[in-house]
C-alpha cells in the first residue's frame, strides 16, 4: 500500500511546479500515515490523516482519501458514557478521561469515537469551592470494531460539604497546648516571687513575722523591718502556690493531649487564674 501511494503521487505530480509538487508530496505522506495507523488499529489517527489528504490534494488522491475516511469512520467504535449519581439521577457536570487523555469536562450524551481495543475510562465530578472532591470512578472496557453508541454506565459519588479538618481527620486539637501555655504564666510568676523574696531581718521571728525593737531604732524602722519580715515569710509561700497552680495546668494539658479522643468533638475550654489558685472550666461533647 505504501508503494502504491507513493507511485500514485509520483504520477500525479508530473509536470507540476516545484512548490506544487512539495504540497502533493505532503498529501501522499498523509495518505501513507493514514494507512499505517489504520493497519495498527489507530482508527482515530487514520481518519484524521485521511480527512487531511481528502482536501487540497490531486483529485485521484483526494477521492481515495475520502473513501478511506468513510471506511474508517464506519469501523470506528463509539461509546456513550451514562453517568449516574447514587440516587440514579443523570450527571453531566463531570470530567471524562480515556487512557489519560481528557476528552470532555461536560458530559452531553453524545457518542465518543475511540479506537478498538482495551481502554480505561475515568470519571471525576466537577465540584465547586467549599465541597469535598469525590473519588474518581474508573471503568475498563474493550471496544469492538464497528460497535456504535455502546452505553457505559458509571456511578459517581455525591458531592458533599467540606467537614472542618479537626473533625474530618479526628486528630489532636490545639486546645491542650493552649492550656500548657497558660500554665507557664503562673509558673513564671511563682519563680519570680521566690527569687525576689527578701531575707528575714535580724531580730525578727519567721513564725510570727514580728520583730523586737533594736536599741536606738525608731518606730518607722521597726515597722519597715516587720513589713520585710512579713514578705520574707509570705512571698515564698505565694510563689510556691503559683508554681503549683501552673504545674497543674501544664500537667493537665499534657495529659489531655495524650488522652485526647481522636474523633469528632465539640468542646469549649476556658482557663481561669487568680493569685494562689487556678484551674480549667470545660464543657462540650467528647
């Protein structure tokens, strides 16, 4: 067939100008490529080549190419993708891919020409923003030469609203770490109180926080020493209470993190603090 096409074109271009001969050679090449593709079962490519050489070519080549194009079209299988949702309703807003090639982004019920042989069809629903992308649906078929308008039914999942990630993946939330961070504050305050606590003045009792008046000491100096004695006794105690409160929050946050249920939840957490005390208030469904 290849020799016949080349010989036919050679006869047709005799006496033509060099530029015209180059055009006719291109026609012959298209006819030759079409026959090779046809023999390989690539009917879509074969028809494209035959349609190309059926126009603007010598009458003899154009006539044969037109005939071959019609023959290939008659042999070419076609399919109609019948997309349905889970309720059995027709679906048109979907992207169809055949063997990795995007065919259409909108199904319209028209027949789709394909080559004979095995093909993998993939259907993906087109979804708007704010919705989850449904999984792709894949179907493998074997197209038979000459089979027309074969219906291929594919069921695609429904489009659903996006679920917040904290409920969707069931993973840990940030709330336990906020509690841990809140616990660092009273611990820091307690450490500062301990480090800045004054020493017990001489002549003062740590148990009673009272001081005896020293010789030649004025009443004002005595009062100041008693205040310092009170701070020396009370400030470390308050510091320890603050540290204990913060440590409890930190421990509670860490325990919450490691024991947190990994499933959808709806919770409200609010830490509360006051000098010498602290805690958490929580409500919700776990």
